[in-house]
């Protein structure tokens, strides 16, 4: 298994190796040998397929590959191995590309382009020969060969113009002592290795944005201490499912989580002396307004709850495209006045919410299903300072209720986490 570190992990390679070893050992995958090459870390594993699957889900990794190790860097022998693997991997009508990396400390007398050109030519000839032989064998069993041979021969696999044009990539790494021909390559999640910053940060999960914020600080190498805020049992279950998209990236066997129930915003009384049409319109507007107010109040309460807990860094899921600027500014100032460090990973977005989640390795489809569709993003910006003043007592009451009802639960990270937590509530 070849693990290529992300650009940000190169300076923290020792931490990345340590995290990888811990992840593999936690799944009882035997590490038989490890070699540090210039471009990547090479692991010889008892179960390389499962190992690559686990490491591909970790932060700090640019890509992970399953490769065939060749004990020599001899030009002809490497080409032979490329042809052997290519014939097994490349399907008819696919375009392939051979990419070669040569370490600076490798002792070879050829350039990457030389090996790429020669391997591509030999592999193309071998694939055509293999298909021609297959067609020739079938022709002896079928009288219709002549009418179909022309279209069949046109389905030869062929070289791609470049890497981006290829259906299949065969990557070769010429290392210091050995050569590696990659059989399967999967993109990693990038970012920094788990907890490499040696700093813990407090964050809440109470909606989609808060979960994405938690994942973003994980990708930046922080250790998140998470509080789940909820209003009722259904909301608790929903937020725990969202939490499940985050917790599997936390590279520890046991984890402590806090649960805090907050009181729901009381619905305002409505004027009954209205005609039906006006009443329906007013009802719709009022529901949208209450939904946006509820969302904003949850963000404010989340901040206040975290300021009562021990910890320097506080993660806030505030976004300039969604939340009113005055709220972001006042939250920032408040945290600094309390000698806390505000972290706002979503503050200035350059893409959509679900695009960000997808880049962080979150299951976009699941996240959309679990999202609160009642939240009207365009109405969040209309929450004013006057609204904040009106709800001040309500905010304090909701914060006090959350702190009073807070529970701390320890559980093992795994497939049964949801039942373990709910059973403990």
C-alpha cells in the first residue's frame, strides 16, 4: 500500500505515519514492513485491500494506492510488469495513460518519459495482440466472425492524450530500493493528519452547517470536543445521525460527547380577526420568520453554551453568505472579550454548502436527507439587532436550560454508536 501525503502533511510526515499505524492496528491489520520513500510511505500489509480502504477515509492523505512491488528498477523488467498488470486491468475500448515518477535517490539511467513511452508502446501492442487472439479463437466457433470482426477490432484499448483524458491510469514509482506499479489508485481527502495541531476545540452539532464546521476543523488537524444540542427526541436522533458523518473521521477508539437539551422557541400568538386568505398569507410569513429566528437563536445559544465550558478555542458555524454581518461581528467580539479564540471555517465561502461537505468527505446525499429543510436561508439575513434585543431573555433562558440538562456520555466509535448513546440518555 502506497500512501501519498497531502501537501499540508509533508512537514508532519511522522505524525501522519503514527496516525496511519494506529488506524491499521485498531482494525487488527498486521503491518509486516514499512519503507519511507521520497514521495510516499510504503506499507506491506496482511490485508492491503482493507488497509487502503481505511486510509483512504483519513485526512492528511492525497491519494492511496495498491501496488505490485518489483525488486528491481531494470528498464525491461519494469516494462514487463506494466504489461502484465495492464492486460489484467485495462478493458477493451478504454483509454489508458502510463505515468512514471522517479525518486531523486533512485539509481537509474533513464528518464520518466523514456519509460512512459516504451511502456505505452509495449502495452498497446500486447492489448491488441490479446484481443486479436481472442477474436481468432471465437472465429473458429462462429461463421459470423467476418461480419463482426471490423467493429470488434475497433474496440482496442488505446493510449490517452494525457492523464485527465484517461479511463485507466497506470502509475509507476521508481523508489530508492524498489519499483512499485500501482494497480488501484484512490484520491484521499487531503488536509492535515488527525489532531496534529495538538489543540482541542469546542464545537456543537445542531444543524448541517455546524456538522460541516466540525468536519472542517478535523481536516485542519484539530481535535473537536463536540456538544450535541437538541430540542426533542426526534431532533436528538437526527442530530446524532449527522454527528455520525463526523465521528468516523475521529481516530480514537473511545470518545466523550456532551448532550444538551434546549427549550424550543415559543410560537407567537396570531391575530384571529383576519379573513382566511390574509390569515393564510400571514401564517406562511410568520412560520418562515419563526423558523429563521429559531435557527439564529440556536447559533447564539450554541455560542453561549460553549463559553461556559472549559476550553480556549470555540468553533462557530457562521457564514457571511447566510448570517447577518452584525451577528458575526458581535459573536467575534464577545468571544475575544472572554479570552476565547473564535474559529469560523465557513466564514467566507467560495462554493455551496453541499459542495464543501463533499470535499470534506461527507456523504452529500445523507447530509441532504438529514438537513433541516424548514430553514429559509434568505430570511436569516433579516434577523436584526432589534430582534436580538427582543429575544435576549429567551436566549439566556435557553442557555441556562441547556447547561442544566447537559450530560456527558462515553462510547466506542463504531457501527452501534447511535444505539449506545440513546441507551445512555
